[in-house]
C-alpha cells in the first residue's frame, strides 16, 4: 500500500513539473494585476448578465422539463396578435395636421405673392416664373392697391381651408388645380386662374400631415377589440412542453398564463455562471503564462478586452450574432502575437461563455466557427510575412463559407431552425465577406496593436531581422568586428534552438541585437581592435574596465527602448551575459587587493529566464573558443571543450531559471559542434603561377 501511495505521489509531482512553466514567470506589478482582475470581473458580469435580467424560459429554447396544463384556460396568442397588428399597421396610420409644415407652406405662398407685386410694380415686361397670359397681365395692371390686397386675402383664406383638410405630397397637379379653383369660384376668371396656379405651385409635392402614433395605436386596439383577440384554448392535462423539445411561442404564452415563467433574477444561477466565467478567465491566463512565461499585464489585458467586446456583441446581437465574425479575428491576432496556445485558450473560453442557450442553427454555426478559428490559431504561428497572412485572411472565410454550405446541403440545417428564418447561400456569402473585411482591417491595424501591446508576431520578427534596419546598419559600420561576431553567434544559436525545438526566429533576431550596446565605445572591445594597444591596458584600472563592460549592457537597453524593440528581444541584451564574472579584470584587481569582492566584477543580470536567451549565452561563450581550436582537433575534443564551458555556466548558476534540461543541453552541445564542423571545412589549395617578367 505504501508503495502504491509513493508511486501516486511521484506521478503527481511529475504532472506538476509538466504543468509548471519551463522558465521563471515575469512578475506583474500590483497595478497591472488589478486591471487584469477588473477585466475578468467585467467578462464574468457580461457572461452572466442574462441570468439577472432575462426570464428562465424563452421561445425557441429547449424545455428543461415536461409540463401539463393544471387547469382549463383561454390564453391570448401573442404571436398571432403581433402578426395581426403588423398587418393592420400600414392601413391604420392616423394622420394629423402639422402646424410647422403649415407655416412653411404659407411662406411659400407669400413668396409667390411677392413675385406678383414685383411684376405689377415693374414698368417694363420681363420674363418671370408666373407664366402670365395676356388677359391675366391686363387684369393685374388694372388692379387698385385695395383690390390687390383683397385678392391676396382671398388666396390666403383658400390655402388655409385646403391646409385644414390636409394636403398629401403625391397628389397630382391637376387635382390640386381643380381643388384650388373650387376654393376661388367666387372670383372672376383671370383672378381665379392665376390664384389657382399660385396655390397649386405652393402645395405641389408637399404635405402638412404627420403620423400620430398614439391615435394610430388606439385605432389598432379598437379594431382588434371589434374583431376579437386571437386565443388558445387549453384543457386540463394538455401537454404544454416536453423536456428537450423547443418551446414554441404558443407554449410560452400558456406557460406565462399559468405563471410558470420566472422573470425575477436568479441569484444562484447567476452566481454559478459568474463563477464559471471567472474560473474560465483564470484558466485562460494560466495557460497563456504556462506557454509564455514573459506574458505582460498589457498583453493579458488585450486578450480580456477582446473577450469583453465579444461578450458585449453577443448580448447586443443575440441570435443574430455571427460566431465566425466574433471568434476568428481575435483568435488569429492573439495566436500571431502570443502563440498558438494563447489563441486556442482564448477561443475555448469565448466559445464556452456564450451568454444564451446554444440551439438551433447556432449549434453548427458555432462548431464551424470554432473549427476554422482553431485552424487559424495553428497556422498563425507558421506565417512568416504579411503576404501569407493576407492569403489566410482570404482563404479562411472562403473555407468557412464552403463548409457551412456543405452542411446546409448535406445535413439539411434548415431542419434545425427554431423560430428563426432559414439560412440561405446569400446569408453565408455576406457573413464570409464581413469576416474577410474584419481580417483585412485587422491586418492594417496589426502594427499599431503590436507596438502598443508589445506583441511579437512572426512577421514582425522577420522585419526586425532585416540587416538593413538602421540599428543593424550602424552596428556593421561602426563596430564591424562586433557585427561579424554577431553573425557567427547567430549560426550557433540557430542550430542550438533548432535542435531542441526552441523559437529559431526569436533567437536569430535576438542574437542580432544582443551586442548593440557596444556602439557606445567599439574600441573598448577586442573584436574591434585591429592593431595597436588595448585601451584597457592604457586605462590600467580594472574597476573602470568592468564598468565599461557593464555599460555595453546598459547602453544596449537604452538603444532597445529608443528603437522600440519588443521586450522579448530586449531581454537578450542583459540575459546573454546574465550574472557572469568578468574574470580577467577580477584577476587584475585581486593581484592588487586580494580582498576585492567578486560581486563587483559580475554583470548585473538577470540570468537567462528563457531557453532562447540561455542558448545565446552559451553560444556567446563558445564561439571564440571554437574558432580558436587548432586544425587537427577532433570532434570528440571539440565536444568536450564545449561541454566544459556549458558546465561552467551551469555550475555558476546561470542556467537555473532558463528551463533547459540536461538532455536539451547535450543536444545544444552537439549542435554547436556540428556548426563548428561546417565552419572548418577544408578547401583545395589552388596553385598560384609565378609572375612573368615583361621586357620593354
């Protein structure tokens, strides 16, 4: 029994070691952790909101129990009632006269009367918009001022009578002229014809009516009362709902009639859902930190903020929400910037925390969206440039469209609908175009998001590894020896990372920038000293020389901040030296004073906190030693020399937080020797012919 318990404890410890991050976690400050907790609470509140404000049952959801009618009843059919109301609405609109519209139409008439006065006052005949006939012009010229005022007053009264009856915008011009002429029938023919035209012109294409919703609703209610309300007759023991079957609108009305629908908040159900969402957010963050120990609070905030947006859109759009549009773009962005594990963790939490019951057509839609988003998360880490991401932005929606269409045709998803309109091929095409547009917009905004949240996508790594970048060009010109040393280390570090399946792109780019701090004084480093005395010998101060070596780390971090290098790349600058001793200068100092503290001649660190920075430290220490091996050195001797250097770093405690195992260290040693073998390949000596002498 004791043996079994020991075996169980051993397996449990092994499992814990597997689940523990391979490297030390980057600590979070209190402010960042508080913001992360606040967003987790917000996600949980949005996810559990329906359990606070929505009834426990609704039409379309699967019935949680079987119910029979407890008594005879007559229930109003709300669905049929709404349909009847919608049919009555177009022919039951009540129109009323709008005083503001009346004032505008009266102003129109006044402007036309003003034109008439100007025509009378003019002593010459001019073109006008009145189209006066000769008879009307003679009649106007013979009017006295008192007669003109009387005629205008008659027109105003006639317009007021027409406006009080209501004028519609689509009334024909002939009907308006006839109505105006009837209003002015007591005037002589010239006055009546001209006045009718003025009235018709002022009212043509305009209306003074507006809808009155209150009166319209009253009329609809009166019509419904006169026709009788649609009802459902229920007898005792009639089956209302069967467990597992969708609740029809009529069954919901009957349940409400018998007070079987709970509209009050459900605190226990809400608390369970709230706790579930909080736990899901916590698991998501743990998974992200498990696979990315350098995760920063702002990156966790990005994942949670996307979760907040998605949950908000789910609540706002309800059953109209497109799972593909909500799940695919965030998953792709997070998988690019934080890794496949982070993208899949976010996808799993977002799919699980759907705020309403998943049923009907939403089930296959959600399944297709989750499948396509998972494929995107797996492929995102392999995309090495923006062009490949653009192809994904086009191919993923097209693949989702094809898959949904096949499901629609093969399995007849229309049969799964529960009170919703069936999905058509046009709807699927619109959704695919929407998702493609969102992905394209995400690609355009990706550089801004990467910079603000410190994301390091594969495409950005490739861009930063370009040797034509300003900082790398400056390194190649001002410190050519350091630049050549950097390229040699790149080859070693890449092969070491490839041997243990570490991030090759990250270590290549980090290796290019790890020694940029030497730009503050290239001549102080031996690889840049072509000839002449070593300035450290002239300085003759081991403490000052140690400060200069430490300064190349400090200056490198300043350059990284100035050139906006992401944190995972900036970490290579101090961690490739870790807490190593500056042995040469420590020896010089102890020759003068044996009591000198070793701590003053160590780099300030930190020691490597990832496999990639640890491999770079080892490559940096082995590169010069491998190049200095004599031509006859065997592979076993080279491997023994590299192993001694690696063990020295290990015994010094520099690799404790890196997550490298002994087996991985052995693979790295073999990889370094493999690169050394390529570096020392033999060449055929070409004969150089003697120079011939020429005579004049």
